[in-house]
């Protein structure tokens, strides 16, 4: 069973994503901020990470930078989900090493398809 970590500060979105992914037989872990997520990642070593950008404390961009700087974690695929829909935010996401970038609200079918494809390629 593939493990996915959902990093999202909005409880409703975090629970909704978790439920959606659990119905597809993924094992889900979640965190509401980047700092605690980095600790959880070390413990659980997920197969994929879904990360929000705008979070208190450490934002999603900084979380991704830290993941990509750690040789043990650098190959874990990251899908970024955010309310930011401007070009600069998308570009920044790809610069910090995300594998895919979605603007909220996310089309669930496309998200699930991309997750499945990314996990198959990894």
C-alpha cells in the first residue's frame, strides 16, 4: 500500500483529501504545518507528499526546499496544492522541486490520475 502525506493547514481540506485518497487504498498521514511534516516524513517515509503553500510558520515552498536539500528525502514526489493561481507562484513551486502544481479547488479526477501516474513512474 502506497503511503501519502497530506500537509494542509485547513482541517476541512485536509480531511477531504485524506478521505478521497483512502477510498483509493492509499495509506494517509497528515500534518497541519511544514515543521511537523518534516518530522513525520522522517518517520514514515511516504511515497508521495501533497503540500499546501500558504501555511503558518513554514510555508510549502520552504518545506519543499528542506525536503529537496535532504539526500534521504529528495526523491519523494511532491504535489503542491494552493489557492495561489499566479504565474510566479507556479514557477516558484517548480523551482523548489515540486513534481506537479494544482490550484484550488482541485479537480479530484485529475488529481487522482496525476498521483497514480507519479507513483507508477517512481
